[in-house]
C-alpha cells in the first residue's frame, strides 16, 4: 500500500494530515531522529499486528528483509504478541 491511497482515501487527505503532524512536531521542537524512531516503531507494530505476528508477512508488507525487521524489532523492543 502506498501513501497515495489508504482505504480509498485521496492522497491529499493523507498528505494534509501528515503535513499537519510534521508542522506540530517542528513547532514542539521534536528532533528528527526521535520522530523517525517513533514513526518506525508505531508503523512496524501496527503492521505486525495486522499480520498476526508473522515476521515473514510483516517484512513483505513493509517491503524490507526479514532480518532487517528482526533487527528493528530488537532496537525498538517490539514483541510479536
């Protein structure tokens, strides 16, 4: 799934929501690395849940190698369940 569509939502809706979030984070002086870490952690956790804890399905959905997923899960202390 790409940023262009999510459950039929037009790209502009997602883009506008993301722009608002970025603006809010910049206003609150959130560091770039902190923002990236939090986004990755939440994104991986959400996809992992939708894939019922399957690392293979999660890695495929995220478009990354299974070893990369496992490393990031360790880094962010994400559990499969």
